C-alpha cells in the first residue's frame, strides 16, 4: 500500500524593520494539508486513540450453514506479543521472533485482525499499497451510492501479495461494505457488510459481517480494549 503521510504544520516568522520604527514580527501559519482518504477512514474509526492501546482481546467467529468456527486472541501491540487460543491449544509468541509454528499461527492472527481492524491497517500498511478513490459508486450489496476506496497491495512480501480490497463508505468515512479481490482480479472473491458497530475503548469496531444470499455470518465476541 502506498500511503500518503499527513504534511506537518509549518510556521515561519517574518521580521520587518526600518530606521524609524522598532523591529516587529508577525507569525504566519500554513494551513494543515488535507488528509488522504485512508487517513480519514482510519480517523473515523478512532485511530487517534490507538497509540494508548496496550491490549486487545477478541474472539473471531464464523457461522456458515450449520457449522461454527472460532478462535480467540490476546494481543499486546506495544510488546508485539500475541496469544492464540483455539480449542484446548494456547500459544504465546512475539511477532518479532517467530518460529515455523508461530509463523503459521500468525497467518490466522493477521486474517482475523484484518477483519477486526481493516481501517487501521490502512495506516499500518501505508507503504505497501497503492490506492484510488471514486465517488458516486453503487455499493455491491445495498446498491446505495457511496464512496469507494480501492487499495492494491504490492507484489512483494506479506501474506496476500498483489491482492486488492474495495472499501465502501459514506461521507462519515465509516465502512459499510467491502470486497476482496485476489491478485487484483476484476471480480470479487468475497463481499460482505460492515455492521453492528460498537465503541470499544475509543475504537469504532464493526462486530458483524454478512454476505449477500449466503448463510454466512462473521462476527466478534469477547471484545475488550485496555489503554494506558
């Protein structure tokens, strides 16, 4: 994603002087640059509170037809420490030093966390994708007119190189729907809603995702956010 960072606020002082008047100074502040669309989406979901988050717990659930799948996570982002809880198995690892077992487990964590916090991934992955913003686009599920942000990941590194995501949102920049397109193919592999929002520790999190014409429900339980 290629991310465009927010320009810093610049200020300068202009000093004027003459022989008959004492020195005077005026201060002029340049206006802050407009934030990018990915930044606005992240901010709408509470990204300004992220730096104080010390721990997140959540359970990733999927109901499909008559089957149920779940796995739980405890993530301490400042330590980069993850605990995976799946059935009777528990594994704690540091993402900076993973063995083969941890690396495989981390693939599940990346997937589940992306569903939970995709708006923040727009910031975290800023250097690994390109993006394009369109207005007045019909969303794929509701058919409502929305904005669309398309991001395409680079072909190097990561768990899904070259993949694309289409995010659909209104003027408040809160995600309503999205589509996943493997290898940036034209047709989506998956589309789903973003719904059942809750403010958890200052973060706006969609607790539910549903697919059209399908007995599919992806949702989160056990959500908690600890902040310093």
